[in-house]
């Protein structure tokens, strides 16, 4: 069993300079140094940090390249419509991130003269940016001495310091440790090292402790309890919801509806749902096919989707909330992943 530490006392029990210098040396030799957003361009750093929230690097790269190609700078992003931004974001998930990027770009144009703000407090005030993300941008784009504490870093520090538990007190302690470890120089390299260490070596499962440059000082490694930390939160039962999605086809066109700006898939084009009170009574249905069910998992619930394919002789009247698009056009629009997968299966 791990020896229990308080986060505060743990921060006093090792040499910060040795820790940071070891990580910096490892990063230069073994870290990820060729990612497309690396450099001092704050726009690109910001974009990558938002995309990487809850999403792995390998998944983000093609979306990032497509996004930068469409919106190469803050001005281009601010001038775009929300529809264009969400269309480019489509498939990456957590769409509030894309909407917040768009809002932040317009705020930068209005309040900062189109120049990405350099002050940490100004960055923190942008929509969709929290303490750790603002610090990551400040450190990587401007070389500021700011501590980050994303999921990877929490796991790394909890293991290195042998810290059990979770909750605000533990998190506050981890912030103190993260700040105490900051080097005076090469903060950008050190910040990338923390992220790469968590992603490449100090992984949630199958950690590669044998390759870790700081394993000799790691409490969890030396106590043989790396897999016990960080302390997992009690699992909650994931609620389930059910929906019947209508794939209403008239020739090569399909019926779509634009969802309200707030809520799940806000602002995206989606398929109409039976649960929304749609009546099929007067629809001239040529063929009705129950497609295979699918499951889509959100952060707080699981959605079980029953797709119903309806081939129509003509478009129904009195459907003012809905629009018709060619299927190939719909695939280029801002649509959520399950809808995209259903359209691709037609």
C-alpha cells in the first residue's frame, strides 16, 4: 500500500530543480517535438489546447490541420459564421468547445484589436478557457512561468508524490506542488514535457515506469503501487436515454433539423426524433426500414438510438422546423458523429 502524503508536505520532500531538469532533458530527447501546433504562435497554441481537451493527440491532428487551413488566424475565425465553424469541427465532439472558440475569436477582435492577449488574466477571461488551459497557453506561447494541471499532470504528480484521495483539498495541494516545481527557464519545454510524460509514460494503464526519468524519486514506483494512484473516483451509474431518429428520404434528399443553440449538439444539424412529437400520419411512406440500433456516449449519459429509415413518395407538408438537403451536402454540414455514421450507411 502507498504511504499516504498530504499534498502540501509532499511538495517539500523532493528537489524541484532536479525534477524539472530531468523532465526537460527527457523532453528534448524523447518527447513529441514535431506536433503541428508547436511554436510561439498563440493562436495555434490556443486552438490545440482547446481541441486537446478530452481528446487524444492522434485524433486531434487531422481536425487541427483542417481547421487551420479553413481559419488560419483569429480574424478568419472571427469572420466565419458559427455554421462554418461547427461544420469544420464536426466529428471532433464536445461542440461547446467550437462555439467557445468562435466567441473568443470575436472577443479578441473586439477587445484586443485582433491580437491574441498576452496577459494571463486576459487569456483566462476568454470563453472556454480555464486555469490550466490559460497557463498552458501562457507558458508555451509567451514563456511565462505558469503551472498547468490537466488530467495527465494530476496523474503524474499524484504518483510521484504518493498522494491519495480526490476532491478540492487534494486538487488545491496538487496545484501547490505544480507551482513549486516550475523551473525559472525553459518553461515551454517543461510544460510540454509534463503533457508528454503523462501521455507517453505515466499512462493511466500500462505505465512505462522503466523509461521514466524521475522514477527514482517516485513514491508510487518505489512503493510498488503505481496502479493505485491517482485514487479513482467512485463510479456512478451512467443514465440512459432513448431516441428514435428518422432518416426521412425523398429521392436523394434527407430531412434535417437545426438544434437549438444550447444543449446537446447545440447549433448542429441533426435528424428529427419521434420523441419531438412528429406525426407520420399524413406522410406518404413508400418503404419503412428499422436500421440497426446504435449507442452514443456523452459525458453524463448514454444515448441509445433506434434509427428508422423512411423512403417517401413526396416531402411532407407543414414541416417548417425542418430543412431538406442532399445526403452528400448533409455530410459536409455541421452534424454530430452518430448522424454522420447513419448517413454514411445509406
